[in-house]
């Protein structure tokens, strides 16, 4: 989730716990103490937050500016010594120097609204003097992944023709590795393809069939040469008999 969504969820979860009872050491909606409320909210967002107000203050980077959903820390008084003793969830500003938060305050008030001055004073010994904030949303937000450019690969060029235009280099290389028996097999396999090819100029046209002979026409027999040695018959004379 992004930062904006994380802040909205933190504020929403804190508001949902208003009027829940205060319980020292409590970390569930059945009862919270101040740091227990923050731990529960962060657990709902999948983050294992450190237990203990002073430990929380020491464990995480301090926010440079106050934003919604920050955990805000305060001096706890003489009981805690020179370290934070109270924590809440910052919700928004009432005025330029007065902010609103939700925290598990005490047994009398439980989880409630309260106001605080945003003037940071870590040297003050006054109870609930504001010390600073931790940006909880920054701990749970997952930045959008930066797209990784995919290198564009040029397509493999098609094999170029032979300078003479006769064949492909890859075919030449293949044939050069073939043995005599393999070449003979290839020759016998492709030879019928060329023998069955049309004899006309265009490979897309079939040769016209030759016309069938006409059986109704008389068959012409060429004259035969006479035998020069044969006797010439004598002309018949009128009145003569054989």
C-alpha cells in the first residue's frame, strides 16, 4: 500500500477504538494502554511494532514533519524520567499550534480524544510535553515497484541468398555435412518432383493435352513405288483373245 492509504488506515483503526477501556499492558480491543494501542494498530497492518513507549521512541526514525497517522510521543513525568512516557495517534490540527490525537489515556477516560501543543520541548519536565513523532505509515507502506525496462532485441535477420542466387547458405552448410548415401537419398527424394513439373513456361499452368485422332477420317496410305523389274502388261487388242 502507498503512504496515503497507510495513513488513512491508521487513522481509521484508531477512531474505531474510541471508548475502549484502558488496561495496563493491554494490546487488544478488550483493553489498551497507550503503547498497546499503537502496537495493535500496527499489527493490524502487518507490522511487528516494538513494545514500550521509550523503546518505540528509540527504535524508529523520528518524523521531520507531523502527518496524519504519526505516533506522537510525550514526556511521562517523574515516573518515566528523561524519556517519553505517553504515546498517541495524531489525527489532525485544531489550530496552527494545537493538534488532536487519540490515545489510551487512563482508566477514567479509556481510549479518547485529546489535544496537545505541537511545540517540541524535549527538555520540559511538564507532564505530556510534546517530544516528537514517528511516521508509522512510512514503516508499513510499500512503494510502487519501479518498472524495469525490458531490453528490445532486434529480430534475427532472415538468411541471405547466395551471391549467385542459387541456394541458401544454411542449405550449403547442411549438404556439406552429408555423406554420399545421404546425398543419394536426398537426390532420389527430390528428383520425382522435378520430373513431374509442368513442361510449359509457367509452373502454375498445366500443359494442354494432345488432341485424340479422328476415327471418322479415312486413313491415307502413301503410294508404293512400282517394281522396275516387273513386266509391263501388253495392251489388249480389240478382237484378240487370251
